[in-house]
């Protein structure tokens, strides 16, 4: 992983998963979409709004 222009060894390997329990508890975070739906929606918006 590269952070601020420097390579760091995060020890996480190829796949990374994140837990949102702390954000739910402290901030009341509640995602509106799952990752698949969110990426599909973002890609659709991106391709509809590309400069032509």
C-alpha cells in the first residue's frame, strides 16, 4: 500500500475487509447501499456524465 507517497507494509495481504461496527455505534452510520449496488450506481452516473 502507498500512503502519502511512501510504501508501507500493512500486513493485510491481497484482500482487505473493513468492519463498520464502530461507525454504526459512534456515528449512527447506516449504509444506504451494499457495495455491489453502490458501485453499479456510481459507474452508471460516471458513464452518463462523462464529457463528450
